[in-house]
C-alpha cells in the first residue's frame, strides 16, 4: 500500500513539464545545460551521483581545440583557474621493449589544433561545473538535481516525450538531452545504441597517486603552472592492444591504461595487472623513487567513435551527446572525449533554440546532426580515411604479413636505420598518420616495441614500488550499496556466455573471491560445468560486463553504488 | 489563504540520552546539568512534515519551544536541519518545571499571541511523545486549548490550500495496524508519527528544497537575529497557573533501570583438550533442541 500522497502541481495531464531536461552532469550535460540557460530555456538537469563527478573517470586531458565551435571556457570563463589541475606543457611517448625505451617528443602532435589543454580530475571538475550549472539554470526556472537516476524514456503513442526516474514521477520535456555517458541507458532505450560488440569499446583503468606539488616540480622538472603528459606503448602489456598514460595534477598523478576491449577479452588479461605492469616498469622509477601512495583506483568503458559515433544521434525529442552518442575520439594515443561532449552538448542546445516552435518533434535532432557535420565534428569522430585504412589494415592477412616483416631482420633494419628514426618521429607527430594507425597489434605493440628495441636505450633503474592488491583497492573505495537491489543480473551464468567478465571486470580476477565475478566448477549429474557468479557490491560501474557477459545491466539508483573522490 | 501556508512547529529539548553524552548520578538519576540538550528525536518528524508542506505549497514555518534559554540551541538545530524561518522561545523562571498541562497552557497563550501579533496560523505540528516525559499529552492538550481539530499518528499528508483542508494518512494501531485517510479543516494540529516520511517526487519540490537549504545556511549562522523570546509577562500568564505551581502532575517516583551486568562468566577451554571439549558439548546439548 502506498503511504505517500502525490501532490497536484504540474500540467493538466498531471505530468511535470520542463522546456528541456538534461540527463547527466558530466562535460556534455554541463555544456548543454549552460548553453540552454544562456538562451533562456527552462532547463532541469538530473544527475545520478550524490554530486556530479562522483561517478566519472577520465584519464584527464581536457582539450580546447582551435577548430572546435565551443570549448568549456566559453560557458565557464574561470574554469581553468578554478576547476582544472595543470596545463600540459610537455608531451612524450615512450616506446618500450623490455627495459629498452625510445622516447619521442610528441609536443607537435599535442599542440596541433590545440588552443589549450589541461589535466583534470573529474570529481573536483564536475562538481564545480554542477554548481555553476545550477546557478545558471536556476535563473531560467530550472536547476540541477543530484541523486536522481533516469531509468527510461516516457513515451506517448510511441513517441518519446520525457523521462522516467527512480526517484521522481515522470517528467515531460520539449527537448531531452541524453548526456548520460558511456553505457547510456537512454540511448539503448531509444534503440540508438546496442551493447553487443567488444571491438567498439575501450576499457580505461586509472590510479590517482599522491604526490605533493614540490615533489612534482622537482621530479618532473616543471614550474607551478606547467604539467607533463607521458604516453607508453610497446610490449609491457604483452599482446593487449592499447597503451598507458601519466599526467601531472596539482598534487597528484593520474596514471592509467586504455585497452581495446576485444583485445582484453581475447588475451584474458587482468586490467589491474596491466596497470601494475605500467606502474612497476623501471621507467617510472625516476618519478616514484620508491614511494607509492595510491589515492584511488577507477575504471570505465570508453566508446570508440570511429565505430560507434552515431551519425544521426536523435529520436523524436531525444538527442544524444558525448559518450552516450559514442563521440569519443581516440586519435592514436591522444584521447578526446570530454571536449567533443562539450561541443556536442552546446550544439544540441543551439539546435533546439533555432528550431523552437517547429511542430516536428525531430526538428532539433535533425538540426543538431547537421551542425555536427558542418562544424567538422563528425569528421573528427568518424574520419573517412579511417574507414579506408581499416578495410586494409585490420584484415588479419594483411596484419600477419606486416607483422612477419616487422619480426624479420628486414623489419628491424627498416625501422632501425637512422633515417627511419627521423621519419618515425615525424610520423608519430602527424595527426594524419596517427589516426591511420588502425587498431591492430602492429600499431600498438609490434611497431613501438621494435622502435624501443632498435633505437632505445636501456633503463637500469629499479622500480621497487608495490601497488596495492585488488582487495586493497576495493577496500579503499567508497560505496553506498543498495542492499538487496543489485543493478546487474546475470542472464546466463554459463562460463561460455559470461566467463569473459571474470578477467575483464576491473574489480574481479580469476582466483580472487572478493570481486564481482567469480567462476566455479560444479558437478551436476556426474558431469562438470563451469559457472559464473556475480556479487555487485564491489562494482565500479565501468560497463564492461554489459558488453562481455550476458547480463541485464542498469546503473544503480540515484546516489547508490561507488563514489569516486578523484575521478 | 493565497496558497501560502503558515505553520508553527512545537519542539522541545530533551536530555541527550545517547551513549557517552548522558550522565547519571550514583542513585542512577539523570544529571540534567551535566547532560547536554538535544532536540526531542520525535520532533524531527513534525519538522519534516512542516518542511514538506512548505516545500510543496510555499509559506512560512516558525519553530516554537518552551524551556530554559539553552533551548535556543534546539531551535537553531531545527533551523539548520529543516529550514525553519524563525524561532520563538518561551522562557523564564516562572515557566520552569511545568508539566504537560502547564506547558499546554503556555503554548496556547503563545500561539494566541503569535496569531494576534505575527500571522494567522494554518497548521501546528507537534512530535509524537518526547524522549524524556513520554506522555504524549502536550500536543492534544494544546489543541484542546486552541479548540482546533487534531490529527494524530500522521504518516503522510498534503493540504489543499484553496479548499482550506488537510488530507492525511494516519496509522490506527490495533490488532492489525490500519492506515486510514482523513480530512480536517484548517487550521488544525498535526501530530506526526515516527514513521512519517516526507516524499518529494516532483523535480520542482526538490529544487525548492535545495533552494531552501541554501538560504537557510546563511540564516542559521545568524540564528539570534531570528529568535524571539517571550516570558510569562509577554504571554500574560498568571504564575499560579504555570510552571511548577500550575502543574497538577506529581511524579511519585522514578525507578532507575538496572544496568545489565557487563561481565559474563567465561571458562576457557583449549580445543585440543578433549575432556574439556566433551564437557562443553554436554552442557550445550541441553540448548541444541534435540534430546
Ligand atoms: C581511463 C579513461 C581515460 C580517458 N582519458 C580522456 C582524456 O584524456 N581526454 C578526454 O577528453 N577524454 C578522456 N576519456 C573519455 C572521457 O572521460 C569521456 O569521453 C567524457 O567523460 C564524456 O563526457 P560525457 O559528458 O558524455 O559523459 P560523462 O562524463 O560520463 O557524464 C555522464 C554523466 O551522466 C550521469 N548519468 C549516467 N546515467 C545516468 C542516469 N541514468 N540518470 C542520471 N544521470 C546519469 C553520470 O553520473 C555522469 O555524471 C577517458 C576515459 C577513461 C575511462
Ligand atoms: S561488475 Fe561489470 S560494471 Fe561492475 S565493475 Fe565489474 S565489469 Fe564493471
């Protein structure tokens, strides 16, 4: 029996109505809402975290591209001084082969089309944005509500007209902006995204490491208003395709890895072990000097825009922006998701305003799509040349042939000669060539390893740090568990269907009893069967198992689940 | 009524019975002077009910308390936690040691003065029993004095400002608990049940709630500014009818609850000591359910 009383505010049909509802207060949602409010639109923002940022992770470089129609400081002029960590003034990539390292200065690539670029931590950044967005949207009759999870779309006669929530009664809106990030439940509900193919995603894992600003200045040889970015590729991650990064924050380091999800699954690699392989590599000893204090371990999926950026990211009154629309560009080692989410959010707001009053509910969505194309954003996300190079590059036959050449003496000679060295450095700094590196072993592992091998110098430092165990990492995280109401359910517990999650889940591992996924062999009628079980308590809501296992996957209710402090 | 609801919440300070805060003398009597005062835990529900009404319909909520000057802290707590707009403290020596009857008379006079000098009141909220007196009478007695209807054991409520009525769901305790829905004309007195839960299922309500929180933070830091203190003269009360003199209740005795023995008898047995273990199993056998 219901004990509560509804109350009688709202439209004549009993629904509350806002001009615009924005779901999610990451960079995409914040930009959309700020722009809508600047246009005078009554805007309600719904965010599931206890505070914006408490659910979010990024590596941490926020780019402001010269060619972009909007950057975050357009809407929040004091963003860089108030909410960012350090600007990136130095940019390097390290090609590793065992203990041999060849480093290229990638500053040219990094600075190409870059107005500014700052390292950020998502909890402080997004919570700051949330406060500013609340101020702006309050002025036009809306505001930001945290701890509210949107759980689906409200439809009338089959048409999307609003959202439904765990915590609130359904709300109608003229525009619904799904800025709810990767694993967008709204995009899935609208039939615009599926969560089927591992090769459409990356998995990012990150540690935030304590280091005071004087130590950073000293060990990285930088001033207070300077910062560095280091990228790592080669054979330190065995054969898993992807790379590592290290960025300096004000008084911490962000160190992490980003891997192709299909490759992780294929190699049955343990994400936390790959992170540890980076953390304990001798090259990092120069910065740790034997001290390692991890503040936070975090993980999240990252869409690969080349494959999933939606070409028409709308349906009815719903538009998708940012990760929800797959707008996350991996430009070789450079990862650009936050900036595109900002651009897309602001364009969606503009599209709504210019088409307002148009009776066609899809007018805003169509205009938004055109704007994404005209602004050049879509071509960054889905470069035409990638489609071409992918057709040749990824075919196994070609890869294998190239790999064989690289493995042979000819390969070493080719890559190893001094002219090649100069050419290689140039190639790495070319945005064109870098985006051509298709997603094969060659680009990620063989070539960098060979470069390290042929041109590298041997690092003799000893890296003696001991990263925390998985159990310790989970123990250090903050959770508000929704007891008795797990947000993920296994649909098929056979190992064939869901076993990949045991290794791929960043808080699970084979032979570890304290994680989310475990596998066990049970005997039934004399025959042995390998089954998978799930306990969502330690879940960091990364989204991996939504794709690699057979689950019914949702985010937890508002305010529940993991709470990141750094992000 | 212009869609604006004026509420007064009656709240009271009680000794902080929590572990570590409470202090008893050798005979086991409460040492009032050494035990800090906190808001009566059950008043929290009354305050939440008043806040919910304000969030949904707008309006003004005043906190009112009778007690020593120290109770101002209770009113401040109410402002911080449930965003009351201002506070009224009924306090002087003559009012000390009032029982529920004398308290009710004092509160009635204060509410009358409030209506004459401040504003007409639509709703008076009170908590369900206090943590120290545990009689549950002050609310009903106050209501009797005001000659207003009373709705007790309220689990959920909403008001219809245009019609001037209150609708409430209330718990009717019996062999089987039932929930009945009642209506009452305003003004009336509402006694919130400890199971009262405010609900905010509308985005606008949550936004208002958030806005009130912001505004209150500034106000609560300056609580003195919002505090009005009335003594028995302000309230025009004859000392013979209030305080200890006006209290017909005589507390005959207070029995201390004996402390639970803190040490149990324990026998240590080494698990490898077979005889010892056997004895334990024999002793446990009686409790094991079988024979
Ligand atoms: C390890 C790692 C490294 C990365 N490195 C970089 C980098 O260096 N540079 C870069 O630009 N990008 C990077 N990215 C990608 C970047 O983080 C994303 O592209 C970016 O955050 C997308 O922004 P968004 O606003 O679309 O979504 P998000 O930032 O994910 O925000 C979505 C918001 O919606 C909320 N939400 C979700 N579902 C609901 C719901 N149902 N109801 C209510 N609220 C909801 C979430 O709590 C969240 O606040 C990295 C990602 C990872 C994981
Ligand atoms: S259970 Fe699934 S969503 Fe949660 S951390 Fe593991 S893989 Fe990620």
